[in-house]
C-alpha cells in the first residue's frame, strides 16, 4: 500500500507549507506538510463540521479524534477557552504540526498526542463532545472502532459529531450509531457531506 495520511510515521519527503485560514471568526496561521490529510487548505468536510458543531450544555472535555494538523480542535478550542480540547492522531507528523500550530496561534487549552483512535486517551477524562472527520482510507472496521471508543469516552448525554460523505458510508455510519446511541440525527447535509450527531 502506498504511504498515506493514516500512517504512524509517514515516509513521504517533508515539504512544509504555510497559509492562513479563517475559522469561527479567528484567522489561523497553519503549517502543513506532505503525508498529512488536506495539506493545502482546510478541507470542506472539516469546515462544515466546525460550522455545524454546537457545544453541549454539559461539563466535560472536548475530543478531536484524527486531528491532522489541527483545524477542528484548534478552532473549537480558540472559540471555547473554558474547555480543554484533547487532540489525537495516529500520524506523528500530523501531531507535531498540531502542536506547532497550537503554539503559533496562541491556543493553550489543548492536549495533543499520538493515538490510534481513542486507545491512548485517558479513560479517567470523560468527554462532553467528540468530533471526528474519520480516516475513510483506514476502512470501516477502524472507523467503527472509533465510534465504539467514543461511546465509552463520553459522559452521559455526551455527543459524538461525525462528518462523512454519503458516498463514503454516511448511511452505514448512521445505522451503526443507532445501534449504540440513544439519539442519532443528521443535522446537516451539504454537497454530499453529512454531519451526524449521536447522543449517548
């Protein structure tokens, strides 16, 4: 299999690039690189998820699973300075970029680390909300494992927010989540992308 972003240690040659992007009213300076997801801009699916997300009115941390170089987690953290956002990715290069981007943009209420899904998360830290733009290339089994881990990590009434394209499995995601969660809603559909919210 050729090297891609769902890889612990990308082998592609590093070619850093820098650009700015406005999210939730804040202008971010991002550094990206080859071997990470959507290195040239904030991908459309992530932008739809960021704009659609509504913070649950319950206590708890926020998790960004598969954070890449950080647009989802950093924008949510910047907009909600009273919350701690835990950002994780299997890709070491992406995690290093997230850490650098957090520092450059002055976002301090984040904890960023390498993890395959939620396997390395602190089980004592419960989440009010978990956001993910799941790595479709990793396969359905891996993505469904994300969903299982999210259910376990959420507080009662906590919410999982997923962005996924209809053609890449949005209906099967909804069906799977309906088997585990008490409420599942498609809160937005935009250009083939579905925003799915599942409440524990």
